[in-house]
C-alpha cells in the first residue's frame, strides 16, 4: 500500500513563463525547495520529504528511486521510503547545504569532506557514477555530519569533476587561515557562473592531478 501517494496527487502543476509552478491542496505539505526536475516538500509532523517531479521530468522518479535502492545502507545518503510514478519519499534532512554554510559562515570541516568522499566512493563500488555533485546538494546536518541529498544523475556515463574540484577548492583555498569563511550570496553565485565557464583556477589544479 502506498502511504504517501495521496500527498503527491494533491499537487498540480501549471506552466508560467517557461517554468513549472506547483499548486498544493494539502496543508500538511510544507514547501522546501525546487530544482531543475522536481519540487520538494516536507510532510508535516514527520521526518519525511516528498519529491514530486515536473510533468516533463516524471521519468526521473523511477531512475532516482532505483539509485536510492542501490545505495541502501550506505551512510550519508537519505533512505528511500516510497516511490511512485511521479514522486519519491525520502528522509527529511535537517541542516544547511554547503552553499548556505559558505553564505552564513558555518565551518565546512575536513571531516565533512571526508564523509562525503567515502559516501561517493561507496556509490562507485555499487556501480554508480556520481555526477552533478555541487554545493547545493551536499549538506551538514544538525547532528554535524555530511549528507548528499540528490542522486538523480548518479548513472550518467560522463566523467564529472565537480566533486574533485570541490575537494581541491576546500584544501587549496578554504582551509587557508586567510580565506574568508563567510561569502556573500552574490559572490558565490558569480563564482558558480565562472566555474561553469571553466574560468577558475580550481579547474587547472584539480585536473592537473586527475588528467583525463
């Protein structure tokens, strides 16, 4: 029996200005965020998160559910509780993303990097290829541990250097005493644009260590 299906069915989408907008009819769904393929809600009075995929992205629901099943038992990934044709239900993770930590001056320690690194290594050992790992889908939980919250692209075949670049930036720049631990959101977004255009020195440093 699907315990959470009715929540997913209470959400309707409409197209506005080239983007999907969600219309929710159940007050127990608390908006948490949206991305390129889905919108996320916390289910009130539970520790569960409902991720509902946009009408043109519903095929990703099964893909992400299958990946979470492969990751079952691996620390630092949410647990999958239910999956349907248009949605998945996973652990609700309370905490801050790496992006928010940089914006608010919360320390991202070497231990957090190591925890995420071990989790991604475990995913590779299960036949996955972690891709699109970035500052907004790695979290530090309120308990103080690292958590990776988006695995939809872990079966991509391309070589993704995002995580290697994050590790390099952390060790080469962030951990230096003079490096500011709090950065304005506007600057972080600007750095993200430069990164995508491959205009930051972190590319050259990391890729020199990991030639393709």
